[in-house]
C-alpha cells in the first residue's frame, strides 16, 4: 500500500482537532500527508464578511499544513450548505488520485453536524470511485485511477460523545502523548476560530478543549493523550490495517 494518507474533513481546523496527533506520528514514520477540507469556513465569523473570513481561514489552514509537512486543498463549498453532490465527490476523487492515497482519514459517520457526516459519506464514496477507470477524470494521464480501494478510517466524533452526550469508546486508540504539543501548534494556527467558538459555542479556549478531549480518549487505554479511529471494514474495503501497523507501539487496538 502507498504510504500516502489523505485526511478529508469538513472545515479548516477539523483535521488538526481530530487527527493532528496521528498525522504527526505518521509524518515521523515517513508517510506523505495531504490535508483536504471540503468547506471554506465562510460562516465562521461574526465580524468579517463570508469572503473575508474564508480567505483568513484558508491562509490559516495552509499554514498548519506547511508546519505539518502536508499539502493542502480546499474544495470551497459554503459552510452549512454541503450536500451529497457529485461535483464535490469528483473533487475528492481527484485528490485521492492525485496523491495516490493508500489510506483515507475522515470524520465519524455520526457527528454533531451535517457537514461532518456528509463529508464522511462523500469520502467513503470517493474511495469507491477513485479506482474505477470509467469515473470521470479531468486529467487521466496525470491522475490515474488508484490501483485499489484505500483503507478508510473514521476519527473520533467531536468531544468523543454521541447525540445523547454519552462517551463513545473507539476500537482503535492511538497514543499521541509524545506529539500533543505539536498537535497544539497546528491547531494554534487557526487563530480566527477562538473568538468565533467563544461566541457561538461558549468555548473559551479551544486549545484546552482539544487537550481535554485527548485526555478522555487517552484514559480509555491508560495514557496521557489519545486519538481514536474506527476502520471501515465494509465490503469491499481492505481488511488490512497498514496505517495502524505503521504506528507500531503507538497504536492500541481495543476491539475489532
């Protein structure tokens, strides 16, 4: 399997919140990192116009990706306006082919908002389409179909809770204690979000919220900080777990 991982999430900062630790560990193990956000962050301000805040958030996401040693792509969909759209799926297929993804990381299938859930569904469908030669391809020679379906993983739901506020155990937990400060550095790039989240969600310091959630997940396996994964084993996705195996001693599998 190609040691190339594409992280597909809804908004700028989602990748860093949910997967920043895992991605830092993979980078240390020689994996290529590619960050993709579907939405542009244009609703995330009470003071700037949609175009202004979208530009700010794109710049912040690009900076975080550069620090992580990753590429960054944004499909430019408006926040809270994402639908199950073939054009968006095509954009994701293009990213998977361009970067020859061996593994895809995305949102939890069930999360607190539709943008997250639809992104997860679109990422799964893009995994199906990316190896299919007849799926429309704007540049067939440069971006050939994938040789096979990539491994697909879902991240923790936001705050590690379900719709009833109950803690969600995860079948795979990664010990990110050694890279928690690097995860915080990536998230700190998204300066525009602190004031927005304080106003919209009552979160005064989302860096501390990130650490609190990582402590909760780490507690599941008895380490300081963790991030959870749930691998998609549905037909005909690969039964291998090459990405998890690459993390070696940092990964603790709880159940299948």
